[in-house]
C-alpha cells in the first residue's frame, strides 16, 4: 500500500497515484455502429483527455527528475508513443514498492544489487539516493556497493546473498530463501 510510512523510497509514487485516479475508456470494437457526431465527440474528448494525461504525466516526470537528479527521458518517449502504455507502466511500478516485515536496509540492498546486476549506472545512483533518503546508513551502502557481505549487518548480508544467488540462478538461493522466510516470514520474501 502506497500510504505505508515504511515505503519512503517510492520513486514514482506520484505517478502511481495519478495512474490509479485515471480511468481509461475501453475502445469501441472495430466496426461498432456509431453516429458521425458521436464518433467525432469521442475523438475530441479522447484527444483532450489524452493531452491532459500526457501533460500530467510529464509534470510528474519533471518533478521526479528534479527531486532525484535523474534523466527520465525514456518515460517521456513512452508517453509520446502510448499514454496508455505509460500509465500501465506506472501502475506496475507500484509492485516494486511493496515492502512488508523486512528491514529497510535489507530491502534497499536487494534493489541496489539487482540494478547493479543490470549494469545501469544511473539506476544504481537513483537506488542509492533513495536508500539514503530512506535512512540507510552510508556504511551499509558502501558495503553493498563494494560487494562486501562481511561489512554488512547480518540481515543485509542475508538478503544480499539471496539476491545475488537468485540473479545468478544459483541453487544456494533456496537456502537463503528459507532463512529469509524463517527470519521475517513470507511477506518479506514477497517484498524481495
């Protein structure tokens, strides 16, 4: 849930809230009988609605870029290509904000480790910035970025090892998964 105070690292919460407030009209099936004036009215309203949605999404992206010093031009490209696809993308990102029963440092370590695996420097910086703002200690961030589990608190090291093993399709992930469920429960596992 987006209003959970534990979820302070929500990178595009404002996008998600906007997307949830917007409802798209299901398009008419091809060949559906409709009068000329009704067709024109729907096109005009649809175009204005699309323009309004594009405007609102772009404003939210502008704020996100300012807040995080992040280039989100790919989001603008998505909006230009298909406002509906952009809206659905923003809705899906809400899933990535789910965190229950898992310490914030461990949760952020998993996210940073995953984006580093994708070799995305700007994404890694964004993850680190969000973790800092969520209160993750600089020492933990240094240990995660240095891939040094010995310098991490045990909770963070466990989640870091699980994330690395999962990304590598390593069977050791099963052992770490069991330890995570035993320590925090299934909701914590789902959070990862």
